[in-house]
C-alpha cells in the first residue's frame, strides 16, 4: 500500500470509495461529493490547494493523499495541512486529518496511513504535527497513539459541537 495523490486514472476507485461512504457513513461522505459531480475539477482543486493556489478564505495549503491498496483500491484519504496558522486549525483541527472507507475500517489501514503521512509531513518541514480526534472516537485515538501520539488535552469544538482530543506526533523521527 502507498499514499498517492488523486489523479484522473483513479476515478473508478474514487467512485467506489465515495459510494462506500454514502451507503455506510453518509455524513462523512458529503465531504467527497464534489468529486462525484466533476471529478477532474475536484482533482485539479486538490492539486491547487496543495500548492496554496485558489484557497478559500481561512484555508491553508493542504495536500491530500489517498491510501491505495495493493489491489489498486482506495481505502482512505489523509489531508496534511502545511501549517496551522489560524485559531481553528491550531486548536481544534490540527495538521493531519483522515478518513477510512467504512468497509475498510478495523484492518489497520488508518494506522499505516498516518505512519506514511508522518513521512510526507516531515518532507513539508513539519517537525511535530497536531492530530485531533473526537473524544468518543476510540478507534481514531488508538491510531494516533499507535503512531506515538502524545496526548495534549481536550478542547471543546464549537464547529463540531463535541469534545476533541489533541495529540502531537513527531514527524522528523517517523519510520522511513
């Protein structure tokens, strides 16, 4: 498995990834809906955002990678924000956010995806990355802890209307 940027030849795999969310986790599936209405524009937008181009207000440059399994399917998506230079990101959201397709959960993919993303974050100059998870998302918290996440505390997120756990993970000493 490897982290890859989304590209035009992954449209069928993206559609299966999206449909998995629609069927089993529709609230999180909404995040990927734009890719279904105009896939090529979605790919180009993600590329722009990774280069800091055409960013919406209050956004920072962000590179999205997809966890591509050995069989070619997409199991997850992980976003690495190049900085957290605004109050929302520095308090509630962090450098790295990720999703695993519902049918691919509990297989260790999120742990591996975050491990691989730590290497990518280091390449972006991020020494320590803030990674957050909902307080009640035990699976995500275990993923962060398996990547040597150091617990930093709990904050209330007015945006998500829930308690958020904060962890710091080292990127400079991530496995190569």
